[in-house]
């Protein structure tokens, strides 16, 4: 008898960005953060994520 696998959603992705790359309405992800977002987590347009700058700002 086969069981259906439980589908627990992954926690919302969190990414560190340098303070100068985080503005009020935009964050620029490059390098390993971008690779992880696109190829590992496989996030797509419309998926939610949290970015933070290590200085207390989060978006």
C-alpha cells in the first residue's frame, strides 16, 4: 500500500543583502544568494521571501 507523502511547505526563504542593496521597495540579490534563490529553492515570481540587511531592516 502506497502512502501519499506529507507536503509541508518550506519556511519562507530569508536572504541577507548588503545594506546598500536594500531600499524601501527593492532588494538586489546577486551571486550565491541569487543562485540559491533560483536554483536551490526554486522560487518563482510571486513567491514570498524575506530579505534582511543585518542592521535591523527587513523587507
